[in-house]
């Protein structure tokens, strides 16, 4: 089985691309199977093996709605719907679609994405959503900025419970399973990590320094079995206000490398970076220009599975859209190209109003050291007219985080046998039988905040 996604940088044969673009995934799969019976360069063989899994994932499960079904959903959801609207949204890139057997199909979350990213569609909802939780969450983040600017630091103790189980229709009791759940890892803002309880008893708990830290279960599956872990940790962040005048001439040379296929210094990104920087040489100003470009030009959008995208950073820069992780990978790539060390962090956003998956970044400028940038939170603040919060997320972070990962595309400890549901990152966990790994469509995942205690 393959694990190295760098082979996604290898081009696909032309006829495979033709079949894939038309949406003939069965035909593409047959052609790949035929090609794999030939003598091939090893890198091309590995690329084709990866593509077998991609076309299995990207089809009808990820893009289930044809034009008629999507139109009916629009009519049922929005007031004063016009028959041409969906065509216009497709032609202007505001809904994600692809061909399946030559016919247009829309991404499974296209409706939710419209409501979240297009204010005019949110206003036209037939059944208005309760936005109180979203309002309180934004208020909490704005209040955090004031706290940090006033007190310069914030510290909380967080107690979380996360769980994973197989949906009933995919459950196979009596079979051996391997299950992973993410855990908080050692990093700049996290300390005093305590594993409080695992159900069932954990087989192995990875060390705190693992780049993608997990708790691992290996057992015989019981009917209705839930795998869970409870843990606590201290989250502390200190306020920093980056002053370009204090940046030193000599900057470090670590975390500047490519990491194929997604952190790749392509000709287009080189041209884009030159346009963004416009000759700027100060490292703080360079990082800020990159931050400004992404938070003002790359529109937030729900994404299909990352595994199905050949180059995430270039995808974001060409299509000018992406969610938190896509924006973070673009920021890391452009920073590294600009000789600014940058790296990944991800896990959960954790507060009393919302707990769920989230990705963000760190970048390094001397003499400040490692500081934070949250592109999607910054971009969201700017779209809402909160310029103070937009500025805050260049250099700073909030305490509402559970960092489980400090790198992308890394193995677990112990390694998985089969393709992961998310081979890029780990925020929800992974589950596999002896003959296959399970996609998230087969799983139920929960993250629950038990308590958050403010510390002096």
C-alpha cells in the first residue's frame, strides 16, 4: 500500500484525464487497471495507484445531485427562486460541480456553502436559520481580542471528550478493528496534557511529540460500540504586536522546503508571489502582504475531500476559494517561497458555542520567533467589517484550540494499514477493518466540550 502522496505531482496519462474530466470513472478505472499490467516507471505506477482511490472517492458520493435534484433543492430552500439561477451560479463558480458520465452533478454541500458564503442567499431562506450561536461565537472572538490587548495573555484549562463509531449499516461485529482518535500534542500554546479516560481501554497512546498524535484502539468490534477518549490540557497564548521596524536582517532558514504535492513552488505561484510582494523585502511586511491577499481575495468555501485535489496551494490561488486548511496551505507555501519559515497546525476549535475541526498556521520572524496566522478567521472577520479582529489574526491566536497536528501527510504511531479517510490531516479520527479503511461517510464522529476553566 502507498503512503507517499508526493507522487500526486506526477502527471496522469492523457486518456485517463479525458475519461476523468467527462466523469467516466468506471472507464478511467478500467484504463488504469490495464495500464498497471504494463511495465511502467515506478513513479507513474504509484501515481496511477493513488488515482484509483481518488476516482473511487470523488464520484457519486461526493457529487450526488444532478441538475434536476439540485434545482428542486434550491426551490425548496430559497424564496423567489428563478429557473436560471443555478446555471448562473455554476457559470460564475459559486457552486462546486463536475461531470459524472457527461452530466453535471453538484457537490454534496453546495446548498450549505451558498448559505454560508453568499449573504443574499442567506437572506432569502424560506426557513430562517437561528444565527444566535454564530453571533455569540463572533462576539466571543471579538471579546477575546480586547482581553488579549488589555491583559497581554490568556490561559484556560480545557476538558474535552471525542468519540467515533461505525454507522449501523456498515457495522461488522465480531471483526477485528483498528481505531484512532486525535489527541492534543505538545506545542507552543499547549501544556499539562492529561489523558483522563479511554473507552475501551486504549491499546497505545502516542507520545506528546508526535506530529499527528493519536490514541489507538485494536479490538474485536462489538455491536453499537463507541470508541472515545477524554482529556484535559492547558491552552495559553500571549499577545504580540509585530513591528516591521524590529525585524532583524538575518532570518532563519528552516521550514522553507517544498512538501509535494501541496506545498509546491510552481511557476504560477512564483509569478503570483512577485505580484503580491511588489519588491518588498521586510519579512513581517512580506508575511502581511501574503495574509492580506489570502484574506481578501480567496473566498471561504466548503471543499471536497482534500485527497482528491492534486495541488491544494495552487488550487486555492487559481480558483480563489478554499476552506481553512486550503487557505492555510497556500499561506505556508507562499511564505516559504518568500523565505519566511512557516508550518501547519490543526485540530479542533473549542468553545461553549461551537466545537469542530479547524486548521491554522505558524510563521517565524526574528526576533519574535514563531507567531500565528489564522487565515479563515481573519478573512471572516474582515468580511464582517471587524478590522481589529482581522489584524489580530495576523500574529496572534485565541485560546479556543486543541492542536493535534503540526504537519500534514504524516503517518500515525502505529501506522495505518489502509488509505486514511483523510491522508492529509487528522481531526476526526480513523477506523479500519482488516480488509479496508472506512471513509467518513461510514462513520459518526463527535467532539464535546466538557468544561473550560479560566486560569489566572
